[in-house]
C-alpha cells in the first residue's frame, strides 16, 4: 500500500512538474504574462500560488467564429490557482462549463463569464464559493429560460449579481434565497412577464433592482414589499 501511494505521489508530482504547457493557449499565455515568465515548462506549483487574477477579455468587435477566441476552459486549465481572487473571461465563445470547473478555487472574489455562448449553468457550478462577491453571467444565450434552483446556494457573500440579456422567462421561488447580502441585482433585457410573491425571497439587503427591458404585464408592486426600505427598483429607462 505504501509503495502504491508513493508511486502515485511521484507520478502526480512529475505530471505537474511539466509546467503549464498542456493548458489552453490563452490561459497559458496569460499566466506566463502574469508571472513574467517565458517558458511554460518552467512554471511550478509555487509560481501558480502567486497568481491572484486571470483576466482574458477579447475584442468585442470580433465576429462569431473567430478562431482566436477561446472555445472552452476546464478545471485542468485552472489547476493550482489556489489563491485566485479574480477570474474574468469576456467576449469569448465558451459554450459550456463543467460542474466542477471552479470547485478548487476557494478564494474567488469576482467571477465574470459575461458575453460568451453559455447555454446552461450546472446546478452546483458555484458550490463552495462562500467568499465570492461579484458574479457576472450576463449576455449569454441561455437555453430553457430559467436557472436550476440551487445554482446560487451558499453564495452568502455575493453583493452584485448581473443576469441581464440571458433570455430569462422565469424567476423561480427561492432562486435567490441564499443571497442575503446581495445589494445589486440586474435582470434587464430578459423575457420576464411577471414575478411571483417569492421571486425575490431572501434579498434582505437589496439596494438596487434593475428590470428594464422586460415585457412585464400588469406588474403587482406587492412583490417588492419585502425589500429593505430605500431599495430602488428601475422598471424602465
């Protein structure tokens, strides 16, 4: 048993010792730039622990299908970034994220995957992100018109949540129930017709709600009655 464990540890160490050459090109190049290094094979686990931000923003003017844009990102691309605070990938062409993509990133404060091609958000995608404060998922062609209930479970530190331009048609009761410290919620430019009495359950610290650009019909203002005093609701431009 000891021999097997030793061999396993040596193998794991040797794989990682190979640097970051096997990671996606854009992630690899950005990490090298952040670290001030030139050779991907020279990057060590200790080097990766020093990385606190990974920001990749493409030119918004690039048309769809541009071969230079990132198509995917995996947990392997982000391995070893245990002290990462900020992860931003905008205007790319990422279509999906595995449920465990961010599970090992326990120190995230900001996560931004806006302006991509994401169609679905796995229920446990943000599991364990208890210190996350800013979450931006806007401008993605989401399918189905609604999030899985539980997607935002445990995100008690989030203060800003951007969900505009996602094609949302429904806000299920309890979707935001764990977001007790949320101050700003952006739901603009979706396909929301109405809200239920429990759509905003748990938002006891909300300061701003933006719902402009939705085809709301006969909106019952009582759905906002449980908001804190002073909460501003932007209904139209």
